[in-house]
C-alpha cells in the first residue's frame, strides 16, 4: 500500500511538472509569434526602402535604368 501511495505521489508531481512545461511552451509560442510578426514588418519596410533607393539611384543616373 505504501508503495502505491509513493507511486501516486510521484505521478502527481510529474503531472504538475508537465502542466508547467505546457504553460512555458505556450508562452514561448506566443513570443515566437510576436517575433515573426516583427520580422515580417521589418522585412516589408526594408523592401520598400530598397525600392525607393533604386528609384533615387536611377534618377541620379547612378545605375543603368
């Protein structure tokens, strides 16, 4: 009987640890999603800046049209 209660106690501790891990993973997924959105925003801005720079270079005849 004592062995059963020790096993149950350990299983409960493991379950609690798994619940904490699940919360940590959800938090990391949320943060990763935010980072992905920020990266996409920066990437779009850089693309627009690149296009503008190319137009300026063409106007100043710094590159072939």
